[in-house]
C-alpha cells in the first residue's frame, strides 16, 4: 500500500530585474531579512545562537533555525522547529534568469492544512521582496 503524505509543498517563484549576486547577498543575510528583504512583513528579528526569532506584521512570532547556506548554489535553508507545524522546512534559491535573478522559495510543511495560510503569507511577502531587491526599489528605500 502506498504511503499517503501528511504534508504539502508550497512554492513561489519570481523573476527580478536585479543582479543575482546582489539578490543572494540580501537573502543570505539571515540576521537582516527584516530590514533587507521584507521590512514591514517582518517587524522585528532577534538572533539567538544560529536561530532567528522573527515577528510578523500579524503579531505572530516564530523561531527559525538556520539549517544551511550554500553560496555556490545560492541556496539558504531554515526550519521552524516548534509551533503549530509538525514539520516545516523552507529554502530560498537564487539563480540567473533572462531578466536578472530568479528567486525560488519552497516550503515543505505538515500538516497540509497549513498550506493555504503559508502560501498566502508568501504571496504577501513577494511584492515587498521585489520592491526591496530590484535596484529601483533599493534606491527608493534609502
């Protein structure tokens, strides 16, 4: 009998008119995502060892554990080890694209019932990420 998955994968991808190296530099800065990537979506961040404790604009607070960073692949992975999820692992990947940079954000989580909520949060964060990471957005954010 095949196993039935209890979780889901939620993925968002966006192309940015920006240098992939500059986009990676911001996304890979694990302790500054609240100021460099999604200010306003995240309102606070505190480092606790290799974890970051982030506060979302909704007031939700989450501990995100740093799992890995690969500068060659431009891939950052973190997890949420506690809270409402049985399992939560997220990865950001930055690649070159015709327009400049392609950012892929993948979250694997369980239970699957959280997929819609998490996808909605990702959809809220992406326009902020675009504003911050595209050169015109960075110049205006000063």
